[in-house]
C-alpha cells in the first residue's frame, strides 16, 4: 500500500538545558532540595490540559492535575547528566561466551573508541571474569556498581522518578509543582517568534 498523504515526522525542538532546584518536604518545615537539569519544552495540548485542571473546582481534578504536572516535568528532565533512568547493571559476557581464541576480535574502548586487543577485551584481565556493563558500555567489576547505582550518580530523570516513587514519604504542595512547570514551559517559549 502506498502512502498517499505523505509522511509526518516533526521532532520537537530541543531547547538549551536549564537547571532548577526543587524541594521535597519531609514535614512542613524540613525539606530536601535537589538540583535538576531539564530541556524545557512546551506541549500545547499538555498546557491546555493542565490549565483546565488548574482552574477546575472538581476535587477529582486535583489528583489529575498533580499527575499531569509530574508527568509533564518528567518529560523535560535530562537523562544525560548521570546514570540513565532505565539503566540497571547487567552481567557482561565472559571470554568463553564471546568465543574461543580463534574467534577473538578487537573491541572498541567505550571511553576512547580505540581498539583494545582481544586478549585484553571486554571480559577483563582473566582473574575475575564477573563483570557488569556500565552505562557507557565499559565492562567493569561488580564491585563498582555503587558508583552508578547511587542516588547522587543518577540523571535528573532517574532521581526524579526515585523521589516520586512510593518508597518515599515526601510531600510536595501542588502550588510548588505548578510553579516549577510554569517556569519550565515559560523558558521553552522564550525567544520564539511566529513564522
């Protein structure tokens, strides 16, 4: 079947990165403030939905507003400023799994791109082949997973997801979340002109 209408693919404009501080509250006077990096965007449908929910007098819309704000901010957060949100350590293949000596190939280094001789390849030095695949593609000893798994090492998106998870007892006033969202969407619109 031929596509008679054409192909429609317009990627959203990626704005310059912005940082912001956001406080998650343990109680009314004790809060933990975290810095996040975001790429502000403005989705007209999301803006319309959030504006409608913010102006609603319906109590059910308050939770919908909170969910919409959390999701909208989450979509703007950077996943390139630390351990990516969806990364989890996985076991690296051993030398045996990669093949015999006759099948050895040179591997590119994740950090430099230079080829590593097969005998020094991804499984390491042969002393302990138990390694994991780091976010940058390097094969590292399992003892180094904390370096990437620690909360502080996470990307803005990874940390945001963790802070909003059910495992945390933080409180966030909807007004504070709305202010953050307004600042981010406002930053996305700065400097734009009609064509």
